[in-house]
């Protein structure tokens, strides 16, 4: 299998590594779908199967938040705060969301 070396600035490298870590993938595995997308004009958005899992987790989180809101108005706010910490640790929050 060919090996490609790419030079990039430190900040971009840091962001890509955080996103790969958040998807539980090596940087190489994380970038392969993106490169495939760049090589295939007109194809759909590249995503990993972890994106589908994340979408399901978000839906579950929304349902649990609604249920918790009925039990205690304070509980969802605490849960959202904790979720933001976990998302930030994995590089899944944008700069404006921090």
C-alpha cells in the first residue's frame, strides 16, 4: 500500500488528531474517507460508521433529557454541562462552542 506524507501546520494536525481520537480511529483511518471523497467527484459526504452511532447517541440523549426534565428541571442542565466537558475532551466541540 502506498504511503503519502503531507505537511500541515501544528494546529491543523492537532485538530485532526482530536477528531480521529473522538472517532476512535487512527489518523490514517480517519483521513482515508476524506481522501476518497476528494478523489471521487459527485460522491456523498464521507463519514465513518461512528457518525451513525453518534447520531443515535444524540437522539437517545434528547429523549433522556426530556424525561429528566419532567423529573427535575435542574437535571438536564447538569447533564448538558457534563456532556460538554466530555465532548471538549474528544475535540468534538467547535471553537465557538467552548
